[in-house]
C-alpha cells in the first residue's frame, strides 16, 4: 500500500479525550473512529490488525477440533425466557422490538442460542463431544463504556461452547480450551495468565480468566510470580497431558479480586513471590454443567437407554479488545514508538524513501523494492509522499510496522538501510531482508 493512496487518517497530536495509550494510539493513527458512545467503526489499519488476530484465534480453535458456525447478532427473547436469563441479564442487554412487536435482543453472548441449535439436532451420546464456536459482534450496554475499544458496547468476540456427556468428559473439553488459549496468546506475543475467576452472569462453578499485565487494566490481580515462567510446551491434546498442564498452572496462587482471600494468599505465596498488580482480561472460560441444558431441555440418550442433560462450558476471547491490549503491552508511549508483533502487524515492512521534487532516484529505487517485496508475498507500506523525512519516520514509528527500509540521500549500491524497530540499523541487501522476513513469517 502507498501512503498517498491509503485511508490512514493520522492526527498530528494525541486526542485529548483518550485516557490510555491504546485508545490514544488507535485514534492517532486512524485505526478506529467512534460513531457513538462505545461504538466504533474499524478503519483499514485497525481492521487489518483485528482480522489477523481473528485468523490466529480461529486456527487455534480448529486445532482442538472445534467447528466454526455463525449465529446471528439478533436473537429472540424466547430462548432467554426459557433459560431464565431474560430478566436476570439486566440493563446490559439491548432489547429491541420488531414490527410485529416481538421482543428481540442484540446478543451479548450465545449460550441460549447455541443450546437451541444443539437440542434441535443432537439426540445421542454417540454424537458427543461437540465443540462449536463463532466469531461475531456482541452488544452489551456497558454502564461506563471507556478506553476506546477496550470496554465498548459493540465488540467482536470469539465464543465457543462445549457439549459433553459426563463431568469428566466436560473437563476434558474445558482443558482443551485452556491449552488453546495459552497457545493463541503466545502466538499473539502476549503473556496471558490463567486466573481463577468468578463466573458472573454466565453462571457455573469453574472458571479462569486469561489476563495480561497492564497498568491500565481494570482487573486487580493477586498472583505468584513464578506462574510467569510456565508455558504449554510439550502438552498433548490428550486427557492426562491436559490435566497435568492445568495442575502445573494451578499450583501457583493466581486470582482476580473477586476470588481474593488475603489469608490464603499470604499462606500460599512467600513474600518475595507475591505480585499484586493490574491486568486486562482478554479471555474467559467457564464450566457450568447443565445450567442451560436443563431449563432448555437439551438432553441426549445415554448408553443404557436413559437420558441426561448435556454438560456445557463456554469460552470467550475478546478479539477486538485484544487489539487494544496488545498496544497496551507493546507501545512505548514516551518515545511514541509502536512495534506490532509480525504475526498481526498491519503491514510487514515500511519503505521510507526521502523524496525530492527534482530527483526521482529514491522513489524509483523504492518502487523497485516495493514490487520485489510483493512478489515475495511480503506486504509493504510505502510512504511515497513529499513530507519531510523525519516526520515520515515518526509516522511509521507510530503506525508500528515492525521493519523499515530507509532510502536516504546516500547511495550504497545494493546495500539498504534496514531497521527492526527498537534494534540497531543494519546495511544489508534486499535478498537478505526478504529472507529475514520470510523466516519471521514462517514462525507465525
Ligand atoms: P469484563 O469483566 O471485562 O466485563 P466479562 O467477564 O463480562 O468481561 P465475558 O462475558 O467473559 O466478559 O466475555 C469474553 C471476553 O469478551 C472478555 O474476556 C473480554 O475480552 C471481552 N469483552 C467483554 N466485555 C467487553 C467489552 N465491553 N468491550 C470489549 N471486549 C469485551
Ligand atoms: Mg462484563
């Protein structure tokens, strides 16, 4: 993409209404535009990042055998009355009437709808387990939408649902998602810690929130520092191995404030390992047994001829919130430098030629490099404007494309000035740059 042809409406200064760095940056580089309180349009730069996050989330769902569906955003109130949540959900639910005065709603979550889909087709234990997910817009009429897309009213969420026959099998499903979440966040270059959490309006008794550390986070967390050294390396998609993984994490005290117990914290965690800080919730998993299947009559035939209600869990990831969460984790506000992980960067590399009205040399060279990169399936963003050189570099540092090729006055033959944001400048040939980028992209 050429900056001159792009729709990247950059602001000169930080917008005053934005209180946290992700919100500032997203408005500043034109990733989003507010359309009304807590409701945003996604502009090309922001949308590209969100789509890349979505792709990684989807791939990791598919890897544990979850199947993608797409449920509508608008739901009928009937099923919510069946589950008993129509009244309980309260004012966060946006209620709508259609022209026949039927009560509809904009889905804040999908337990009821997916249970209805399940019960209409699955009748036997032989078809279990089922793991279904979708990635769809949700609406919650948050009392205080704030921090841009971090806590907004309309947001993009991946929500998955598991259906099993026994508690034991259902926990196997739960643990599959536990693993899948660790892997997803790792691919997004984030350290997300699973923490025992309250179940809130979803209900049930087992739940983990996945939280990344950030000063601006809204969740207060109490944790044992040693949990940060763990990862899911070597875990197999198999019952025992998954149980071991969860035990490995659960050996360390790690909770959000709803579950916090001072005595327990102090008993379990030595002083030097205690960490009390704030974080952003990027995912949340729940096990709630027959909370929905029972009132909604979602049962299956068991081997002996009896029937039982299916055991369910639900698993959310805030796909749109992740865009902001990653900025919170990566943006260097003081120096105004962002570096997107290559896995989700809006473009792979920036080309920044110093353009002079009377001399097309740098622009010609930049154009050749551009085509060569595209041929190699590398996506460049080139600043072909006549703006001064230093503001071009400043702009690219804000946009956060992780690599840059600078084409200045100096002519070094085939050698190009190549920068990985935050690292030393190198002088190398284009072919070498291409192979560095290809290798980085392979790792995604
Ligand atoms: P929170 O405590 O932040 O309100 P929640 O527990 O209500 O979150 P869930 O119902 O578990 O959230 O939704 C799954 C995921 O959707 C959350 O982990 C979060 O990443 C995202 N999410 C929830 N509410 C919002 C919102 N208002 N704006 C953006 N993302 C959200
Ligand atoms: Mg909430």
